[in-house]
């Protein structure tokens, strides 16, 4: 079993995670940071982790709290804060000789960086070996949307599936 672990407030990173897991195939599971317990992660040979970019970095308790008070009138999804931040999940992750990859969801332009690289650094610090460079998937510049995953720009889920296939091929080559 391999895992794609995600933090996702509005469903976009979750949808990318599911597409990556589909591309990786086999019994790869996409799990939120709340679902990805140490027992499950312990069984994985590959751990892929992703989160939205907030403030050119990983979401913090402060940025998550600010998302919670954004306009949530009719047509706007409430931020899902039921699962922990990727930051805290990574801090609690057990060390181990696993394969790994990191991604984020971001807007296009100068603000769109800082998530996947931070995840990659944390994975390496925990003893995991990166299969590929950190990867970003793009969303439209709105912080709220009416339906989950509605912010992704065109073609991102196909790119995510393709990247999942690529990660699987890299892992097979490393076997
Ligand atoms: C509080 C907050 C801060 C954000 N800051 C950035 C940023 O600095 N750079 C960026 O590219 N996107 C930023 N975004 C947009 C997020 O990347 C976007 O909401 C996210 O990719 C959606 O993914 P999700 O549905 O999985 O939460 C921010 C969003 C929020 C809510």
C-alpha cells in the first residue's frame, strides 16, 4: 500500500491527491492528514504529501483561521479545518527509509511557491528519499468557491494523474 496524504481546505488539493493516487495505481490510497495515521503510513513504501500554498509557505494555524472567517455566504464553501495542517502532520511523522514526493496547489505568479519545497525538505529531514522534484498544480485566484475542487485550472487533474504514473515508474526503477 502506498499513500498520498493531503491537507485541503476547499477540496482542490484533495482532488489532485486522488488523481495522483489513481496515476500511481495499485492499492495507492489518497488520505487526509486526519486519516493518514502512523499505522497506515508505516505500511507504505511511497509517501506523497501535498498542501495548498498559504502566504508563500505551508498553511499555518493563523492562515487556516483566516480562511475560516472568509465570506461564506450563499455559493461559498466553508473551509474544511477538520483535519490537521500538513505542517503538524509532517512534524509528527515517523522517520523511515521510504520513498517520497511533495506537491502543492498554488496560484500562478510570484505568490505561487513555498509549499511543495517545504514539504520536500521535511520529508527528507525525516529520512525519506525524494523520487522527483517538488511539483505545483495551479488554481484560479479566488479563495472561496461554490463547489469542492472548483478552483483548479484546466488540465491539472490530467497532469496529476500523469505525475502519479511517473512516480510509480521512478519507484519501480528504484526497486
Ligand atoms: C489564507 C490563504 C492564503 C493564501 N495564500 C496564497 C499564497 O501566498 N500563494 C498562492 O499561490 N496561493 C495562496 N492561496 C490560495 C491557495 O493556494 C488556494 O486556496 C488553494 O490552492 C486551494 O486548495 P484547497 O482547496 O486544497 O485548500 C491562499 C489561500 C488562502 C485561503
